[in-house]
C-alpha cells in the first residue's frame, strides 16, 4: 500500500512511497497534522544517489516495527535535499550545531512549528559503535516530548536563535589584494604534496577551490605545482571513471583510489569546466581529454530526451555499492589481458578483492582494450538514476558545455548547451514567468531559489560569449536583476530563498560553500561582468555590497569561500574586454578561447539585431565591414585587430 509520497515526482521520494512509514512530503498540511495530533515532526532528508540513505531505508523504514513507532509518535516528513536545498540548509546547520558533523541521511526532530530540537544523520537498527539504535532514539525523543517538553522547546529555540544570529553582515573594511595572496598561502599550506588535493581523506574534488587556484596562479601567486598534481591525480585515480568518463562524488582515501561511487551532475559540470580552464592555461592534452570525456559522459548517460540533464547516478547497482564499476582479475583478463598494467589490475585487487580501474600514466588509454571493457560493462545492471532536472545544476552544465565547445571547437557541445537552456527557459517557469527549481515527467515545480537564478544566469552568460546570440545575454540579465530584486538582504548580500517564501522557520543566508559554488558568490561574479558589459553601475553596487558580506570569510577562511575570492579578483582587477565586430571569425575568437582569461568580458554580434545589443557598451559605434576584434580596458580600446597574430599580441600584452 502506497503512502503520500506516491504522488510526488522526486525519484528519491518515490523510492519511499511503499514504505510502511506514513510519510508526508514537505507541505503545510504535514505540520498542521502535527499540531492537531500534538506530536513532533520526524524530518528525514536524503537524495536518490545516497548510499547510506538506501541502507537506512532497508534497515529501518522498511521495518514494520520501526514504522509502527514512527507512525504512532510522530508525523514523518521526507525531503529530497536536491529539491529543497533551502530546507536542507537550515536543518543541516542545526545538525552540525548539535553533533559537530553533518551528512545524509539527515534525521531531525522538529516542533509542529518546524523548530529543530534534536537530530543526527544515519542511525543503525541496533546499538553500534557508540551510536544508539534508531528505535532507541525514537523512544527517547517520544519520552522527552511527553515528560520534558519544556526542555526540548527551550533547546529548539536556542538552535533557531543561533542560526539567526549567525547570518553574516556586511563589513566596512576595505576589500584588498592581500586577501588573495593570503588565500594562495593557505591553499599551498593545505595541499597534499604526495597525492594532490587540499585537506585530508575523505577527499572531495572541490572544483571551486581549483578554480580559485587557477585564478591565483594566473595572477602570479604561483600554485601551478599544487594544481597540476591534483588534476593529474584525480584524472588517473579511481575517482575518475577510466572507461566511461566522469567523476564520482568523492574518494574515501587520500590517494583518490576508492570512490564513493555516485556521480553528480554538479560535480561533473564543474570539473569539466576546471579541466577546460586548465587546458586553456597550460595546453596539457590530459586536461583537454578529461574535460571532453566528462562532458561526453553527460551527453551519453545523463541527458534527458527533452534536452536537459538528470541530477545523478547511484553508487549502488543490484544493491551493492560500486558493483557496476569494479572488476575481478579473471574477468578483466578474459577481455583485455594486455591492458592490466595500464589499469592497475592485479590478482589481489585494490578494493575488497576486486579492482577499481586506475590509469598508470597520462598517456592516452589503450583504445581497443578500453572499447572492449566498456562494451562488456554495458551488459551489467546500471546504477539507478535520479532523472529529475534541476535548473541550478543545469546552469552549471550549460556553462561547462558552452565554454568547452568554444575552447575545443566542438559545436555539438554548444548545441547541447543551447538545447538545455531552451528547455529550462521554456518549460521550467510558472504561469507568471517565474523560474522554477525542479522538473520531472512533464511537471515543473518549486519556486526558483537563489542557486537557480545565479547558476543559470552564469551559464547563459557563458552561452552568450560562445555564440553572441542576444537571447542568452537578455535572459542572463533578466535572471540576475530578478535575483537582486527577490533575494537581496537590506543588510547586504543575498538570502537563499525569495522574499515571498513562507514555509521556513528561518530565512537562510549562506556565504560558505562546499561541493557546489556559493550561489551568492556566483551571482556577484555575474553582476560584475554584466555591469561592464551593459555599463550598469547599479549592478556593480549590488555586487560590491555582497562582497562586503563575505569579507570576514575571505580574510580568515579562504578555502571556505573560493567563489567569493574569484569575484573579488574580478572586482580588484579590470577585466579583459574584447569586442568582436564585422562578419564572425572563428580564427579571431579562437585566439581568445585558447587562452585562460578568467576575468574576461566578451561582446559580439550574431546574425540579426536585438534591443539588448543597444545596451552593450563595447559594441557602440562599431560596424566594421571585415572581421575585427578590439581589446579594451574600462571601455578604452587598443587599435583594431584584424588578424589572429595582432589579437594574440594585444591579449598577451594586456595579460602582462
């Protein structure tokens, strides 16, 4: 018998639709029911690709006795953290405050008004390793609610007060170059010289940190050894799918060998962009190969027929973590015996008596062996896929596809970016034209969050630069200005949710970042670039106000705010402005796209005209009859460049 989740669209929620738990989705009606029954809300948050979420479901949520306790004592609410990152943010802050750590599945007990009282992450079915069993926890919370409710409510209010009190405020201290040099020193100190990466195991790729390091290295704050070591180690390690392309979410060890096997759209979009930028900076063919293989993986395995990209692939296949990806020695030798040394395959294996494939060198993999292994693997049962479409994560993919397509001369990647952008702008809007967060099976829902507006605006700005089709610039500007209107805090910066959001106990405002870039930091970067492109000082003022909110973090904890520091770099150093006029020239554009220019603003005219182009300051008064490029700073331009050599010389002079 199905519960209330059966009518949802989220694959994660639908996975729980036949649990004996009387689950509710996150709705006002669930909290009204808790008030009517005078019981707490048991909030469980996870996501479809989460291995331990599946484990807790099997152990507890499918158990009739456990479900009986949950149904009798609580109103049980299930949330997909990818559908409601705003909900996840609030209660993750609460869990970390209570326990000192976070993660998924998240388990939180709330008042009927949504105030967090107690919580944690995964709980086993029996007492284990110092953790209480889930049933014992349920009994404990029920007894507290029955006999010591005042203490629970007081603790809950303290948690909410702490979360509200930690909302960052703007600083009046100056924004200085010293923040960038300090960030470079801290990143160098945190780097693992043996295996790459910043910090210890478990190791996450941290693409925003890698992007910052690339910027700092380009500034002369040398981090090249740290970057090349890390990018190479990840590309050759087990965290990278050596047969199909794409990265797993993280490595459980320091060597990037054993992945937590799920693949996320946001990781692969960001990492493809990082490797593209690394190739632009240094021309290493390894970086180009990893960037294109990762994007080819997204196009092959994560693309919905509508043209947008799915959210994730599971770690598990047939209920076993990593089963799709690992190889026994005999199985591998039967297919590709000559490639065992390249892929590090041995009789004893490197993980649980099986082999996770790695690469021995940066050389191209053995093509025929790779093809045979890939085809053999395709006969296995694939991991499950979360096939919902998120506007925010697709924005990250659009940016990666557009930039890689322009850099590598691959029109198919740019076409894929166009299709994804067209779908989201056409199908993921409400009746009032407002951007929506999530789509699946023909249904778009949930009012767009800051991350949707910021990531998509950034992706569309990249698509504009790759094509100079004015629609993308117009939509990027519209999203950015809507974000300023709907999400701004009068004290500076941006809230996660829009001003009309009503179903949260706290309106979250985040500055620090982890696996995904800070939405406010991304928006700040977009506003700065649009302010130059459209000569709009109001956008620049909004960006500077936001930077002041991140000031203390940029100064004291740079690794926690890499995207903000990238925006600071753009604020402090005038961008490289390049205007293309006359008939389109691939040769001239290639000069720009084969260089690493993180602080760039590009303008040009495609076929036709559009009102937004009248606002592009770099194009005013320029109507050349032949392909021409202008390299500018603060709208003051060098002599027109009509051949690649002249343009290259001007860009190199500008960079120095």
